C-alpha cells in the first residue's frame, strides 16, 4: 500500500505525467522550514545567488546545499515523510539524498523563474529521480508550473544561466532550445497551494514559476532525492551544484558519505 499521503491515482499520474501534487507533505515541518530559510538568508552559503539585474523590481534569492549546516533543514530531511513518499512514487527500494534548495521571491518581484529542466544541470542520470517543491506561504500566481510529460522528451532542454541568460555548457548542440510552453499550448500543471503542500516532479520535467506580484513573500523549499537507478554522469562543464572533489566515476552510484541513503527497503 502507498504512503497515506498518496493514492493509487497519484502514482499513476506520476508515471504518466512525471509530476503530481502532494497535499500536506511538509505540513508538520512548515515552522522548521521557515526557521531554516531565515537562517539561510541571514547566513548565505557559498552558492547563494541574487537573480535580478539592476533596475528589476523586488528580490529573487536562491541558495542550495545547506542542509548539513542548517539544523532545521537537516531535521526536515530526516523527520518528514518525503523519503517514504519518494520511494512509493519512484517505485524505488532505496532513496538517497541529493540536495536542498531555497528560493525566495519578495513582494513585487516581477521576474519569472525561467523554464528549465533540472537534470541537465546535474551530474546525475536515471529514471528514478524526484524533486519536491513546497511553498512556505500560500501561493496562487507565484506557484510552480510544470509541463506534463516533458520527462519523456527525446532531447534535454538547453540549460542556461538565470541571470546572464547564456548557455550553461559550451556545447549547445546537444540540447533542444528552451521552448515557450504557453505559446506552444503545452499541458502545464500548476496549483493553488498551502504552506507544506508539495509538487513532486522528475528531474527531467520542464518547469518554471511566475513572478511574485502578491503583497507577501513567496518562500519555497525543495528537496532533491535519488532512487535505485540514479548514477553519476559526466557533463561538458561545471555542474550545478558542482560538488568539487567528489572523485566519482561515470556509472557509479553517488558516494553515500556525501549523499546519504535516507531509506532502504
């Protein structure tokens, strides 16, 4: 039987679309995550970024790979049901930690999160990968938007640098151009969400988010997890996150001292 937060229909939707909404996944950890985000913004990590150009309104902050130094995030990783839900959705015997990610859009931040797939930025390949994106504030217009079925596209989408809007790797021919899902009439999934709800999506899903035109901030927390078949893969340049000095070889599972196993059945 699946986890109580899941239904059989959720699992079928995941297999078909590569994206599904899980109500209340982090409902019991909302206060913890909010504490962690405040600590993260007071003490940014080495990968923290401000994603607005001079003259653009608001503030768009993001940072990742902080769960091992920010205690509330570590508690969420180990105490939330995310690993169990991930195992059921991916149909995976084991679940391995990859990284956390915080994204904050202050009120009046017009800039949208660009359309992108996470997988091309990562040094991970596999059919069993999952991200959970969870708002810590009620969201409607500033929610995550995902293109259903895009995890099955034959070519990955070109990864770009959000601020510079340039290609992430030197060889762009290996990728398809970034599409415009609205103009092309693609099947976009988006939901009005309460704090602690989570969108679960495959690393290969094309996704983005609207700007935040509301009067309140939009704080979002993500966990990226790996399943049985996830393996290290070489990319044509520095990945994001880079994890320098990892020492892994193509085809290997990610080293468990850096990326611990959270669940094994």
